[in-house]
């Protein structure tokens, strides 16, 4: 039998270890600067959104503070799938979108609006990461994508179906039906959401759609409303730092213009056929987002 002194020492040791042991977190320490929750649904109309975002201002946040390695590592199989299916410029586009979305959350995204359901920051970050990283898999020329039964659809719809199948198969115990559905819907609607002038979007859907639009059109973008939105929520210094890590340049603009022209010829009724007529001109004119 152990002596009382040994028992006491052991008890102190256990207490010390417990006090200095922390559970693995999916978020980094900078989430302390973010609200604990955000509005789960926001107006699709930009003027109405900005009226709700009363704290909106472009805040500089270093890229190192935007990174959330816990989330990125927990859902690495999705990053691996994107790397397998996509070109490097498209993958960088997806990563820029993810970090632009996080920057918007740091810059006054609506939170605690009376009467509006809330979503925790951890839950929202997870959905945004997965939706961004997978949103363009439908553009892939990989045989798996080309031979998929949904390939006859617009790339956004096929991408949502591919993501839905991947998420259900890969994370059966990590993601529930609401999460998978929100992510897949965000992918399916990411080129249409910015065109809606009434109704609501989920927080994740809004962020994915607006960050995709910003990465294509920059600050001037496609309308004065979007220029006002991006000017209010995206620090040029932060955007410049994100671009340094994941370059935009002319390559992605040229690739998107080529892809969209091909889509419009092959599928005249594709979702992007409803885009503003100056879409290709705007995309082709953007080289560096921070200076747009």
C-alpha cells in the first residue's frame, strides 16, 4: 500500500497535469476577437445586409491570425480531393475565398440580431471551409467528374452533388444532414446568390457567394452595391497579404474566362448564362485584387 505522502504527491501531479492539459480545438486563439455566434441567416439584398451589419468596417487581420489549422486538418480529406481534381489556380482561388470569408467575419458580419437564429463561430467556420474548398470541383476535367451522371448539369449543381456525396461518405459521424445540406446548397447557388435581391441566405452561403464574386471581380466588381459591400468589409492590406500567399494574377482570370466561354457554348442554359453581360469583361480586367 502506498504511503500517505506518496498518495499526496501523486494527487498533486495529477491535478497539475489536468490544469495544464487542454482539449484539441478546431479554432485558433484569434477567435477570441470574433463574436461567439453570428446571424445564421442574413438578407440577400446588399443594402439590407449592410443596414444590419452596423459594426462593419475593413479591419486588417494578418493571414497568420486568419488560419485555423484545427479545422483545416480535421477536414483535410476535402482539401486532398480538391487538390486531386482541380488546377492549382482554381485551388488557390478557393483558399483565397476561404480567407476572405474569415476576414469578413472579423470585420462586422451581423451577430446577435434580435429575433434571428444564431450559428456558433466554430460551426460557421467549418461550413465555410468545406464549401469554399469544394465549391469548384464541378469545373474539373478529371475523368471521375466528366463521367459522373450529374455532368450534364451546370457545374455548380454537379459540384454540389459531388460535395454532398463526398461529405456523407467521408464524415458520417462528423457532419449531420443540416450541415451537409447547407454546404451543398451553398456550392449549388454560389453564382446565383449574389443576384438575389430579396429573401435570405444562410451565413455560409452568403460568405461563399460573396467571396467568390470578390475574387473574380475585385472591389469594383459588377455593381455599386457590391463595391460598397467589399469596401466596407475587406481590408486592402489583408487582401494583399492573402494574395501574396495565394496569388491571383492574370492566370486565374484567363482560366475562368476560358471555362465560362466554353460552358456558354456547350450549355447555353447553364446558370452562368444569367450573369450580367459584362461578367467576362470584369473578370478579365482583374489582375491584383488589392489594387482593383
